[in-house]
């Protein structure tokens, strides 16, 4: 595969980090930061679509987040309900297909009902694809995918990459071109570890509630100035 400067990203994934620290800096409870983060989600979804990005994956609640205080978990679940209640009709009217990546284990019946409703209502939309990683962990996803493949009678010894990807939560989506993490940390935190194997990463110190279209555009600009080689040599390195 030839190396070349990156073309405009088709799929961007974002690790939305920094809500708690944003709230703490304002001497407010963590849930206040999560509420502010929802407002940023609303803006960034619109901005991404306006910029020409076709697929957006947002990391909202990980399988490791269950270790947080019950009050915070409850607040996060309520924010998911609020987002659906406030935004789903508008997303649907604008042709946005919404999918929820992640395990269904441990989720309450009301949350499972919401997920089913959201995915069913927007299933046929094709203008923009919003993937919300909720109760999601990359290792867990790979294990679930392998279990589903075996259940279908597939042999893991002969299963191709492409065939295996049909069992992942992101089946039908292209792999992310760019992964952005806000909040200053420089790790992927068990996010899309299969899909992001050749993604470019941009880490920013901006806390998620403060993340704007300008920050998104700057991340895309940085991405566009990188050379994506996918394991190939640079032209100058070819003998």
C-alpha cells in the first residue's frame, strides 16, 4: 500500500475526557461537568456533519466506569435518557443513524428499551452516522465478537479480518481515521482497540466541555498534515 498524506477523515472517534475536572475547577459536582459535556456532544455532532465527516464515534461510558460511585453512574444513565428525549427527533429528522456500541450486560430494562428504540427509529437514516460507545470496552467487544463467530460455527483459525469485523459493534462502519482524546491524558483507555489499529491520534489538553468546532478543525488539520503509511515505507526509503 502506498504511503501518502492523509485525505479528509471519513470517520472520527473521540474519547470525551475532562468533565469531572472541568466541574471541579468550578467547585461544582462531577455531574455538572457531565451535563456540560452533553451540550458539547450536541454541538460537535452538528459541527462534524457540517464539516463533511460522515461517521462519528463518541466514548461515553466504559465497562470500567462501573467502579465509579453509584450516584455518578445513575446520573450518567439519566443523561443518556435526557439526550435521547431532547435530541432524537432532531437527529432523526436530519437523517442521522444512531447506534449504541457496547455490551448489554448490566443495563437496566429501561436503558435497553431506549437503546432498542433509538436504533430502530434511526436505522434507515444515511446522512450521518453517530455511534455512541456506552457500556463499552474494546477487549470485551473482541471477546463478544469471537463468541458470536464461534456460535455461528466459524473457525477462529480460518476467520479473516474482514469477516471477523462483521461481528464487532461497529460492523458496517469504516475504521476510524482519526481518534481524538480531550483532557490531556495520552492513552486509549480500551477504546476501539481493534478498529483503531492504524488510526492517527491527536491528544489535546482541552477539557471536553470546552471542546469546540475550532478544536475539532485543528485536530483535523493536524491529521491532514500527517503521512499515513499503513506499514509501508516512505517513498524515500524504498530502495
